[in-house]
């Protein structure tokens, strides 16, 4: 079962994706898009770090 931390990371990542997508659809100003893009990049790094931790816990196994 997923941990609370895993759920939090994935939820925040999903929100960041949706926020950027919504801003793009409504043609938000460039500064807002840049801020949302930075936020998504940070959330992506968190997801990648989670994946690496899970791989480490599994002994480095990869599919």
C-alpha cells in the first residue's frame, strides 16, 4: 500500500500539471506560465526522487 508521503507527492504533482494546463488553455501571462512551469519542474523532481527511493528499497530492481 502506498504511503501517505507517496500519495502527497503524486497529488501535488497532479495539481501542478493541471494548473499549468489550465493556464495554457486560458492563455495566461508569460510570468504566470513561467512560475507554474518552475513549480511543475520541482514536483517532477520530487516524483523522480520518490522513484529512486522505491528502486533503492527494491534493491535497485528495474522493469
